[in-house]
């Protein structure tokens, strides 16, 4: 399946290292645990970005997206490794989802884990474990491409 990673060009060198998530944590990991977050579509990747940034930060960014594929046998659904907590979409992100992601990463059971989007019901995100020994062979990374975010997505964007 094809997945999309959206990031500022300043972070292209570390796009698949999980460094940002290791430093700051995320919905599915605690600080100290490396993970790479991606979305099942470019539009979902944009929504996931928009909910975390102020309008001026979005407009100031030099955005790149990277489409990539992961071998199907290297990915599990989170519902296979743990029961999805009822608060998975809460903001701020709950400890329950971080616990699932941390345990999954430590287990080494798969390179990737699909998780439900907290932003768009029915859609999926992917978390990757860059420390997994099968990462390099299971993940086929494409070339970065420029993305200009449509300012109409930002209601209060300066003109």
C-alpha cells in the first residue's frame, strides 16, 4: 500500500529516522521512542499537519511530501496487537495510545502498524519502527516532491 509522509524540507534528511517523534513523542509514542508517522493519503497527511500548526507556520513552511510503499507482510493493524482504547482520538493524546505504540515498537513484531486517524474517522495512519531490522528492505521510499498548501485551507490565514 502507498503511504505519504509530509514534512518541512528542513527535515528531509531525517524523514525516516523517527527523530522528531523520539524527541517530542506523539499520539502513539512517548519521548525516547523513535517512530515515523505517515498517512494513507496526501489529503489526510495535510489534515494531520494542519491540526498541529498555526496558520503562519503552515504558510511559512517549505513543504515536501514523500510517497512510499511498505511490504504488506511487514504491517499489522493496531487492533491485532491491542484493543483500541475508546479515548484514542482524545486531545491531548492519551497515555493509552502511547502505551500501545511503545509496546508495539519494543516487541519488534512488525515494521509498521496502522492506526486510526484521530482527525478523520474511517481513515488510517501508519507508524513505522525505524529501528526494526527489516525496515530497510520492507520500506520503499520515493523521491520528495514539493507541496504548496492551498491557503483556503486556513480560515484565518493572512493575505
